[in-house]
């Protein structure tokens, strides 16, 4: 419904801000334009519209405040994310280097959401692949190179810990 239609039906001249709220109320109304305007006049006379308008304004203010809080938190996340990522990578490397110093360990590694257990293995850290693209670890069984060996890219490891 256009503002001019509302004015013609009710005889009331709202401000553009107030009409915005009237329009919101109209879109939520179940009936047609004439029924809405009739109900609006009734609500205006008994004070219900003033209460509804006040509540709608408060809701918009609360939404704006909450959006400001969300925006601030997202900005903080953007700022701190690289520091967090570097810390997590350093912590993961420190754990790996700690495991490398031992001959035989039991290790649990979370790789892409799935936990894998390795028992009685040696963890060998390789700083860079032959082409220098990624870092990885080798999981070597106690029997040495004759048995199986598994290479895992550091970037694929979510968590690594002693079992």
C-alpha cells in the first residue's frame, strides 16, 4: 500500500519514518488494505498503535546494536585470525618436534576430521618436500624402513598428540 492510499483511507498524515513501521505492520496483517486501515484507526484510538510503534522502534535499535557488536567481533576475528593460525601451526610443529625426539611412541593424529592411531612408531619430521611446497611427517614402524611408512602433510593434520 502506498502512503497516499493510507492517508486517503485513514485521514492520518504519518512521517516517512512512522509510515515505514505502518507498512511493516500492514505486510504482517492478514486482511486487505481497507481492513488494515480500519483496524489501524481503531488501534490508534485505543493506544495500541503507539505501543506497537514504540516496540518496533526498540526492536530496530536492538537490531542495530546487535549488528554493531557482530561487526566488531567479525573485525576482531579478521584481525586475530592470522595470529591464531600461526600459533596453532607453531604448537602443532612443537608437538611434532617433541615426538621426533623419541624413538618409539604411540601417536593419535586427527587428519581431516578423522582420528588415526599409530602404535610403537617413530615420527620423522621433514621440513619441506623436494619441491619446497609443503612440510610433512613420516610415520615409520619400529621395524624400520622395511615395513610400511605413511607420509602426512602438516597442513592436513588438525591435532597430533601422544596416545
